[in-house]
């Protein structure tokens, strides 16, 4: 029945239009309830339907309706027939409001807007909490410091994810660096001893993927930093500060273990090129070699203060053990350390090297001048052939074959243990 009536109306309108009648169909207006809103409980949310329109230019009237609200709410719209009514939420949750406009002949389809209320009546403030992450030294090295970082290290994180809100409201996080002059006012709970000493805004803060975790770059300067975190629930806020020490750590001295035996008067290579400093900005290091030789022993270094050098030992009368120690110092005066006595067990590298030195042997009066060599490690056994032949050694320093016979000749006594040292100088 309803379909027939509608068809008759349309036919009638079409007939009238075809006959030249001036009757027209009014345009349908369009309601625009505006964007969704987020407000604190107990504060006004002013809605705005002024962007609603009518293509025919008609004057619009407004009708707002509170379609749904949280359970227990008694909130109501104020001025619901105006373009800008007001809703004051009386509890947390979402309020759904619709708007229908009319041009006097036709009404629009409804448009909806949501009002989300955060907090509660008597909203409680949030609690800010801040932690530092990516610390680059052990607790033993940095005992007593609030937080620490090697000066110049990048990509260090400040973590505010432990901030909370008693009402479970969503929080926004705002980060800032605190300078020395502002410490007392911005961070009243921070001990005076932890207030920053670095006067320039040199710790670059960089936003990370979430606003509750930010990154910073430790300055090259050694000293204290302070950062502040402010959290806000949309109505109330809270702040917390954290102190961070930009710390200088001593370099590490590393001496390569290449040869732990040496000869008097023969330069011994010492290699400290593996030494390093873990602080990124400490690129200028100085090197100093020392030794524990006894009285009368002289050690000469060439060059005198380089990470790689030669050491020449003189003045020993018998086999002698000497420990060479390397100390590396950075520009701030922090120096590497080694054990006060002895050397620790080392895998491949240590801060020092223990070397056993053999004394140089003098010429034997029974041999031609300059031709005598040691035949064992303590120079207690030497031999020479005839006065016309050079000195023949049974074995050389450290038991090596030291054949001095003409090429091709062999002497069974020229090697340690009675084996033969051939003309090529190889014991066989």
C-alpha cells in the first residue's frame, strides 16, 4: 500500500513539472557535528555544528540529541537547539551525540560526534618516573652514581615508561634538559650534589619512536647532566628529574706477546698498538714504558714514548728476567693500571711482557778474535777448533744450531745433544 502511494506522488510531481508548474523539491541539508573531542571529567565540551550546510541556501535549525552515555551518568546537553551546545561529562567514558539540521522543508540525515571524558571527579595526578638505559660501565666502576655514561657516547636512552596514573588515564610525555642555573627550581627533589655542572645545552635530545622513550648524546665534556620528564593526563601533571654523570674512563694498555726471550745488546721489539680507550672522544693517548730490571742493568727505549718501540738491555752478567710494563694515559689524565707485582695470566695480550734475557758472550782467548759464540744458555761452554779456524759452537743461545763451519762441512758436536749441524745451519 505504501509503495502505491509513493508512486502516485512521484507521478503527480512529474506531471506537474511536465506541465510547466513552478513547484520544486527542496534540497536535503547536510549536518556536520564537528570532530570528536577529548576532555577532562567535569569540564565543558563545546560542540559545533556551524559547518552544516544547505545547497538551497535555506536557514537551518539545529537539533542535538545525547544518544548514549556511560552507565550512571546524568549529564545532559545544554542549548541543544543551537549551533554550539555544551556537554559537561560527569564521569569517565564516551558520550555519543547526534545532530540533525532542517531547512524548514526537509531534515538532514543525522551526523554523530563522540566526546571522550578522561579522569574522574576529583581526578588524581599522574606520577612521573624516569630511568636511564644503555649504561656503559659496570656497577663496580660507577658505584654511587645515579646514572652514568662514557662521555661522547651516542644513542643513550631516557625511559619514562614506568610513569603511572591512578585513574589509568592516557599520559603525554615531555622531555627537557635541565641546565645548572635552573636545577633548584625545575628539580627541587634532586640533591644539590647531583645538579648539573655542564653549563651548555650540549646533550642533544632526539625523539624516538614513542614519546615515553627518548635518546640523548653524552657530551664530550666530563661532568654532570640532568634531564626532566613531565607527564600529563589532560588535566593534571607531574614531573621528575634524573642525574647522569658523563664519565671519563681510563684507557686499556695492551702489549702484544711476540717474543719472551731476548739477548743482551740486541734490540727487542715491544708492541702496544693494541691499546685502546673506550671513551669515543678520547683519541689522543700517551704511552710510557717501564721495567723492573735489577741494579746495574740499563734499558734503553727507542723511541722513548711511543706505543711501538725497541728496548735494548745491557749490563747483565747472567740470564735475567725483566718485566716491561706499558702505561697509557688519556688527555684528561686517566691512566691504565697493571698489577703491582708479577703479571696476571694472559691469553694473548696483557699490560706488560715478561722477557728472559741471555747475557752477551765475550771473545774466547783461545779462538780468533770475534769468532767465539756461546754453546749453551749461560755461556759456560764454548769450543773452538784450531787456531786457524773460527770458533765452533756446540749449540747456540736457547739451543739453536749455530754452525760456523764452511758450507757443506758437518760437525757432530755442533748441535745440542750431539746431533749434527750441517752446512746450512740446520740440526739434523
